[in-house]
């Protein structure tokens, strides 16, 4: 079916619910990716309509309307990026938000990974340390 792109106003043919033409989508996602990966500076122009956003507090769009379009266009990309980052940060001492855990948090996490209660785990650690020290003393 023929649709009119809500960004550039050109007509395009598509068989899904997509409201934006492939050209606009490609352009916006590419620009957005460049900014996120720091290949270029944050734009002072709206990624969607090109309006100046010097006075905007938003990151990449000039208005809530453009922001909504941007969100729709970059949803796939952000999902993928988020999954990649999560995979990288699946180390036990990282939380989902990427912040480093406290020492206690790390111990609890390690205990859980070994199927122990925190108390048990600390006892086990203590024994390990003790054994190590003994070996060294010998
Ligand atoms: Zn378009
Ligand atoms: Zn805009």
C-alpha cells in the first residue's frame, strides 16, 4: 500500500504499519548510531525534522512529537544495542545498570552463583584463606 512519510512527506510503498519511508528511517538510525557511538558530536539540529534545537533539553529531537518518531525509528536499534551491552556486562560483579557492585554485593552474588548462603560462603572463604596461609607457612 502507498503511504505518505510523516517525516519527509514523500510517498512510499510498504506492507507494514510503518509510517516513515525507508530513506528517513535509514538516515535517522544512521545519524543516531553515529552520535551514540561518538563518531560525531551531538547534533544541534533535530534528527527528525532538522529544526534547530539549541534551546532544547532533549538529546536528539526538537519536540515531543519528533522524540516519539525518533523512539519509534530507533527502537530496534536500541534493543539490539542494549542486548549487546547486557551480554558484555553479564559478569557477576556488574549490575544491570552497569554500576559496580559493592564488595558485599559481589560476595552475595558469588555465594549465589555457588549455591551457598552468604554466611556459608564467607565461612568457606575463611577456610580457603586459612588453608592458603597454612600452605604458605609450610
Ligand atoms: Zn521520509
Ligand atoms: Zn524536530
